[in-house]
């Protein structure tokens, strides 16, 4: 009896779920994700029962109707904040900014709920000759089609084929702070703060009922400059940045630092939403288009359509 082709996807971020969710039922799809949940660079971390640190993507914009439907299906809401771009001194136009009130990773919850995902399972090697994936436990998984949704530098470490595309990723240091503020502020998001800080935002624009936290995200240049500093020094820096933006003393009740090694990719110069790396090995991810959640979605969807078409 013939069986369905086995599609193995590495990673469970936006590009992976957008792809898996759209593959036709004639494929058996399995996803291997190294962390405990879906989201990848959308991740926010629960800090206590009443607070969350939003370390990853802060919001997403949507221009594509199919991404718009995906967002609606997964409970996206409009951004509740009011923000200012300090480079232009203009108020942010947030009409087309979307968030999820439980954190950005929840944008994948509904669409991933029926997928076969193995969490806390790290992929360590892909053998293109024998068509097997090796997991951290040394278990070997055979595949018919393998899809990597990892940032390109991470994919290159795993897959033994000559990967042609090139793209640079920059790091991002994010400082999360649980705060007590005396006054309500006019703005709860600040973009392009200075050369070292690209974004400072409050959790109030996700869920005003939870205890307020703020995140300070360093720019690629700021993250490079400060990557050797201790968490304590980064928290002092984040605290000072927040106090000067809010022009008031800010009482910190707790804090945490998250260091993204591969945060932001370059904008691609080619027009190719996915890559064929070898026979039956493909790569998807934001880096095919631009460093945005919507780009990751479009990359995953494009490959699913390609494979669905190939199957018929
Ligand atoms: C700090 C920060 C702020 C951002 N802000 C915004 C924003 O405001 N708006 C916006 O649109 N975009 C923003 N982005 C970009 C956006 O988050 C990404 O474009 C998008 O989430 C990328 O999705 P992806 O599926 O391509 O990759 P990823 O989300 O990186 O998914 C890759 C997945 O692979 C997993 N993985 C890695 N290695 C292995 C392995 N060996 N085995 C198994 N699994 C593995 C990872 O855990 C991850 O889940 C931001 C990103 C960062 C880091």
C-alpha cells in the first residue's frame, strides 16, 4: 500500500506553521522544535502569574489578504498603544499594527493546534544522502521532504549540502522590566530612540489587565556594542533609558535580559520566497524577504503552495 510522503519541518515559528497549516492532507507532516512552545522570534516570556516580558516581535503589520485572514483566525487584535517615532518626531500610525493579547507567540496557537509538533526536540544533523534527520537524543528520523525554517546560519550548521544563499543576521539584546509608575504616560511605545535603542514599549498595548512591564530593545549596533556587558549593567542601562523617556523616576520590581543571537535578517535583494537546498530539502523563513512576521508567513505559504502543486 502506498503511503503519504513524510514531510519533516525544523522549527515551529511563523514560517513553519504557515507552511504546515497549508500543506495538503496528502502529506504526513511532523515538526521538530527545540524549545517548549511555538513562536520562535515571536516569543514572550511569562514572568509571573500576572506579568509577561515581550522580548521578541512587538507587533506585526499586514498587507497580504491571506496573512490578514490568518491573523484574524488566530485572534489577532489591533495594537492598543499610542507611540512616537523619535527619529521623525511623528506619532506612530498603528491602524495596521496587530498583536495578540497573550503575547505574539499566541498568533500561532490556533493554527498549530492540530499539527504534529515534537517540542523540546532539537535537530542536530541532516544527512541529505540517506534522507535522515538526527535529533539531540541521537534518534534518526527518515524523511521524504525536509524543510528548515531556521535562521540561515543555524540551518547551515545542520544540513550537509552546499547552501548557496547568503544573508547576515544581527543580534538583539532585549531588557524586560516589571515597573511601578506613578503617572499614566501619553505614549506607551517609543521607536528609534537613539543609535543604540530601537524600541521601548509597554505591555499595556497587549493586555492592560496584566501587571505593567516594559521592554527596551537595543538596535543591531547597540546590541553589538553591549554584547559583552553583564545582565546587571544592561538592566541599569534599560532602567535609565526608560526613566529618561518617561521623564520620571521608575521603580523596578524585577527584570530580565534576553539575548537573541540571530534576531534581524537583512532585506533580501532577490525575489525568491523559499530556497531549494538539495533534492527534497527546502529552506523557508523571513530572511528570504525581509525581517518581518508577515514575510515569514509569506515564505512558508509559498513553499506549501509549491509542494501542493508538485503533489498533484
Ligand atoms: C527582538 C525582535 C523584534 C522584532 N520585532 C518585529 C516587529 O516588531 N515586527 C515584525 O514584523 N517583525 C519583528 N521581528 C521579526 C520577526 O520576529 C521574524 O521575522 C519572524 O518571527 C521570523 O519567523 P521565522 O519562522 O522565519 O523564524 P523563527 O521565528 O526564528 O523560527 C525558527 C524556529 O526554529 C527553532 N529552532 C532553531 N534551531 C533549531 C533546531 N536545531 N532544532 C529545532 N528547532 C530549532 C527556533 O526555536 C524557532 O522556533 C522581530 C524579531 C526580533 C528577534
